C-alpha cells in the first residue's frame, strides 16, 4: 500500500504559544492534476476535545479498544 505524501500546519494560540488546531494536507500523486488538498483537522477527525496531553491519552485508549478507529489512524 502506497502512502501519499502529507504535511501538517499548526495553528498556535499567540498568548499561550500552545497548538489549538492541526490541519493535514495530502498530495495524491495518482491524480491527473495532482495538488495539495486539505484532508482533515486533527481534533475534529478524531473527536478530541483539544490538543492537550490528556486528550491524546484518551485518543490512544480509544485507538486501543476501537478497531475501526485504529484502522482509521493507521490509514491516515
């Protein structure tokens, strides 16, 4: 399985300097006119409250026990 190149852009809170959003863009090189396309925002995609360590801990538990979510994570 080939994985398309991707990159992430981080939105940072100017006061706290903490990340508040993470946007992922992908490049599908198999398209006729390939270009970078927005794919998802991390908190929305994985139904996270925020980007705090506790939210990532919760996400890791959900991935461990939810096979569909684990597959989604693996394929992203």
